[in-house]
């Protein structure tokens, strides 16, 4: 969406472009011939395969995987069914059990995955 009332602005909804990393190349040529070029990278919404599953495998699988002491939580469906508790547990630092609280970036990924509709 381009708005030319106050100059130019471009608004991209990451949900419209899909998960993963994206590059936006910008080239501006002014009437006097001056040219500006830049590239901006941004991430689309989190997905299970690229963002959430690696968190699960790194921080959760020891207890919530095969042979672990807690109930099994290794699939996308299991995470979707318990997302409310997962978010609460990782925000408060109760999980991952026995480890430091997840970084704000990782917590935001899990919340973003929920908010964007649990992309695969």
C-alpha cells in the first residue's frame, strides 16, 4: 500500500508474504537524476517447521520427547492444543524446566506463531 499524501510509505503485512526471510529491494530515482538504492530484509510470520519445531527440539524434547519425564509434546498438533499453557509457561519462565527463561525473541516467535494461525 503506497500513500503519497505525506510522501511515500510502503506498508507490508508479513502475513501476506508468508513465513521465512524476505528481501525488499528499493530503488528511487529523483527528477534531478539522483538515485538511491537499498535492500531491507524482514521476516514473515513464524512457522512450525522453521521456527517452532527447532525451539521444541532444543528446549523441550528432553522432558517432552520419547523417554522424557513429562507428557509428549513433539508435534505441531500437540503444541496447538496446549498453546495457551505453553505461552504462559515460557513467558513466566516456568518452562523450559531447569533452564533459563527463553529469550524475548523466542517467546515472541511462539506468540507470533499462534497469532498468525499456526502456520506449518
